[in-house]
C-alpha cells in the first residue's frame, strides 16, 4: 500500500469512497476539495482518503473513509499518520475531528492519542 497526496485524477475514486462509506450529504459537490487530501493506494486502486484543513490553533480533519472491503487493513492508520506528519510540517499544533456515533471510530480515537471534549463528538490531539 502507498499513501500519497491526492491528485486530480483521484477525485472520482474519492467520490466513490464517500458514497460507499455513507459519508455523502445531499446536495454537496464532492468533486472539488481543498486543503490537505491524502489517499491510500493498493494495487493501483485508491482504497481510502483523509482530508484536513490546516489551521491554528488546530487543524480540522474533515473526512476520512476507507472502502468497506479494505477496512480491516492498516489503511486508516496509515492515512492518519501521513496526515499528522503533513499537518505537523505545516506548523499545526493540534488537530480536531468531529465524529458521529459509530462505535469503531469512538474506540479508535483514543488509540490515535485524541482526547474527547465537550459533548463527546469532538476529539482533539496535540501534535
């Protein structure tokens, strides 16, 4: 598996991941992205992505998804690690992510070093 910055030609695969992972919201155009977008590629196929907006006092992780058939692998961890490396390089002191009610995500956040804040939907990690 290769983890690399996204390219324009990766957008259709990212849109498919958003759709297949149930991340899509009605009326949102997922064909245009800004900020930091990183993809995981296995056998020439984009299998996952993460997007973040670098900022201070913290960057915001916007979306992350891995195709269902690849979710048991290490793609998600590798995407988070690559995203953190880039955010650190850009001078971001921390990241924040808003997560839904999926148990798997809430169990993963502490493993990434994140701390739950507020009402349990926002997680924060110092870099």
